[in-house]
């Protein structure tokens, strides 16, 4: 079993979490990355053994318009800070995944600056897509280029050029050798060149055993990306949508249908998916839910359905965050650990997430377990996760009222949240409170 098969992730947007300025002056300043060291005991306490952190490298503003791929963003500190951060994580048994923004670069990237200066004579004119020197752009450069989603600050790279691919493969080698990272999350993987991703998989496999590649993919057939030649995992936006809308609409059929869509691809693929309920690009889960009490059953599903659970920093405390146009900062706030140091004991939401996270770490077989639906109505849903003689039964209820549940399951089980142990003689009969969840784990 590889480390990522049973991993539980904590997602950090470092520029926001550390309170860094939103615009980079490119001058050496405060070593803000070191603030995150104080969060590591908390991250372990809530049952996370992997951190996805990014973007990290020198950029102009939000981090995805990279200027220098081999230098920690000046607002966060210097390369030694990142070396020490990864080392501190490893000492606590935490793996570190960083953002790889390889589809596009910022306008301050050396090759694009050379293109603007030397135009047709630039050695890098073929590094970028759709360059036209007789057109113009919003910055009045006297040339045109393709950009990601029409954002002129994000200059699309031409991965058909072998020199471009080799440059970014070398970046990956550098990150592994210099910082000892354990994986890369590929930004905009849904539009990233497939040849490059295959080459990246080959390079990272050769550089570090059990290195993990995650792709940001929103739409499409996920098996195009998740296979033995390309990526190990993709962001599961299908389940992300189903988890909140299935509760808002009192429609567990939507969630169960989404899970079937994933498992129909094969359990090894469904278990590989990176599951989340919010991230740095979408509204916080507590904000999206019409009934805030659904926070509990949503997270029971996040941690027990096929896939790897991920918590976005701050959402374990159920902080709010509404998605608004041109106001991503709302989703990426500064947080200080001293404001939440007792949350695992005093915040019911944090306490439950910690119980779920540690359950996953103590039962890593769940990461490879099969899935079987046991009960499905609009308002109640139960399923079995099974791996050899190990079993987990998850039950959720999105109704305001208690519900009596009868399942054709026998054996001795302990319930995660109450600690109750019961023997079921071929029939699991339980009563579940409104807007809640139960997780029963077999005693073998």
C-alpha cells in the first residue's frame, strides 16, 4: 500500500493563510512561510497526514502567474524556508504536495520578457501559443498571445515545443532534489498537454519512489487523466457538486448516482479521486449549505465514500466564505493558530472532522475498500465499505427528524462518534438523529 492510498489531505493557500501582501514587490521580506510551522500539530490532530500547499513560487499577485519556478515567493520567504517546512512536515509523518503551474506563466517570466524585448528575434518565440507580431493585446505589447481563460496575466505555453517540456521537467526534478516534495498538483490539468503529463510521470517516477501526481480537472472523462501512464488522481468536481446540492435539495439519489458514476470506472480509480467540499476557488461548504446542520453528514460522506478526503484550511472550523466576482481574497483569508488552538476540544465541527480524519488514518484499508449501497432514499443513505474481513458502514440523514434504519448487516461494530459497541445478529437496526451521520466499524 502506497502512502497516498490512505492519505487525508489538508489544503493550504499560503499567500492568504499567512497574511502575505496580495501584490509582490519582489523584495526580500518577512519569512511568512514559517508561520505555518505552528499549524502542523493542529493538522496532525485533525487526522491529516498530507498537505497540499500552493502556489508557492515567485509570482506577481495571486500566485498562478509564475515569474520564477525555482524561487520561493518573496512574500513567503526564501528557499531555505521551504526546505525547512518540508523537513518539519516529514518529521511529523506529513507528506507535502505543491502546486505545479505548468500550463501558463506570468508576464514576468524570463522567456516572455525576452519575447517582448526581442520579438521575432527572441529565442523563446516558440515557447508560447499563437504568437502574432502584427496584432496587439490589452497591455499594448505590440504582439498577441493566447492566455488561460482570456486572462492576459496568464500566458499559455506551447508544450508542442520539446524545449518547453524539458524546461518544466527540469523544474520538477529541481523541486524533488531541492525541497524533497512528495507530489505535484497540476494546475489546469484539463487543458494541459497529454504528452507533457506522460513525460512528467516518467520523470517523477524515476526521481522519487511513490511520487504522486494530482490533476485539476473539472469536466470530462476522468479516466483520460487517471491511468498508469499519466496521473494518479484528479480533483473530483462531480462529487463536490453532489455533496452540497444533494443536501440542499434533500436528494441523496444525486450523491449515490455520482458515486456509481465514479465506481463504474473501477474501484481503483474511484478510490484514487481527490475529494473535497471546498477549496481556494469555490465558496466555503458552510456558506453553500442551506441548512448549516448538514455540515455534519456532508463530512461523514467526504471521509467514508471512495476517494481521498481533503479539508481546505479553516473549513474544519466551519468558517464562512462566499464566492464573489474578482474577490477571491474572501476565500483565502489570513488565519492565526492562536485563534483556533482549542478548536479540537471546543468546536463541535472541528471535533467531528478530527474523529473522521483519525478514523481514516487508523483504518487505512478504507482507502482501497470496495463500495456497496445498502439503503437509499431522498433523505437517508447507507453504504458498506469492505476490504477482506474489514467493514465500515456509513449512514447519513438529511432530514430534521430522527430515522429508524434497518440494514442487512451482521457482526460486532463500534460507532465512531458515540463509542457504542453493538452486536448485530444479521440485521443492523439503529436510530439516527436528524441532520447527522453515523460510522460503524467492524471489530475483528
